[in-house]
């Protein structure tokens, strides 16, 4: 195995369902559903804070990952 190579077992994380304080995701508030994107959200907020012409934002990701929702949450 190479120095920085990960095994397939290292890529899987199993969580204990008892750590969650809800029975189903149906009752969760949508504003709490942006997980693990702190760095991306900070970059988006920084890009939106630039008050100068000639700058654009490019948001990329697969369909269904709620890119529009996240942009609206950061903007407003």
C-alpha cells in the first residue's frame, strides 16, 4: 500500500443511530440539513461579499444536492 493510499475500509464510517435525537428525518428543519460544507459555505460567503464588477461564482455538484437552497441560505 502506498504512503497516502486509503483502504476501502478506511472510507466507510459507521455511526451509532442512538446519537441522533430524532426518530425520522421528516421532522427536521431544513436549515439544519447542510452538513460538512463549512469550508465551501465560507468560500461562497466570501465570493458573495466581493463588491466589485467582473467577479462570478461557479457552483458545481450533482443534481439533487440542493445547490440553490444553499446559495439562498448564504445570500439571505
